[in-house]
C-alpha cells in the first residue's frame, strides 16, 4: 500500500509541476486515445488542484477532446464508410450505426454519463452519423460533468468504493440527475 501511495504522490507532484495545462492536456488526449485512464487523470487533477478546480479542468478538457473527435469524424465522408460497409457485407453494422443517429437525447446523455462507456466510440459514431451538433454537445456537456464528478468522488480507490453503499447511492443519484436534467433540457430546447 505504501508503494501505491508513493506513486500517487509522485504522479500528483508531476501534474502540479506541469500545472493545469498538463492536467488538461492528458484528459484532452484521453478523449480519442482510449488506452489512457480517464479516472486516474481526473483523480490526479483533483489531488493536484483541489476538488472543484480539478473537476472544472477535467470537464472542459474531456468536452473539448470529445468535440474535437466528433468534428473530425463528422467531416469524414460518410460515403466512404457506406462503401466500406457494403463492400464488407456488414449490413447489421451499418444498421446499428444508422440507429445511433436517432437515439433519444436522454439516453445519449446517460450513455455519456456512464463512467465505462468508451468516449472515443461515442464521438466517432456521433460524428459518422452526422448527429445534430446541438444534440451531441448538450448531451456531452451534461453527461460529462456527472461522469467527471463520479471519477473525482471515487478517486484512487474505485474497487473499495464499489463495496461502499454510499458510493453506490452517489453513483445512482448522478445517473438519475443526468437523465432528468437531459429530459428537461431536451424538452425546453426541443431536441430529438
């Protein structure tokens, strides 16, 4: 346990010395490189810069990273993708991708909120199906704040926290808040 605490301290000091820009950059990069551990980076930002500022840096970075990825794939030719899928006789995959475009706003928000949803995949799919920018951005902004708050709350001891009833209740509340907030915003802004 001392070794783990030592490494957390070393990593936190590294992030502190690099400043908020390093913490921002690591999370931005994670949005399209799924091998990087978002939860660890958020926990390090929170340890290095405090709970609120760590969450703000992490939230802005992940939203901008996801938007960057979305816009890149939004501008890739869907004709190329359709030709590729038809050539490979992947009608089921093509149908699943097309269905993603019509996913209801609250469902998209909850998918983005879930901590283990691969963000890069959601960004790519949303971009490829040319999901409305407003719908994707609002779901992203709402969902990511709850997801980042989850990772900040869980922090270093995720496995321990999953056996703690308080953590399970907290996670459930975050998911419900994300869902109801997205329903409210979707209705007010007429998104569907």
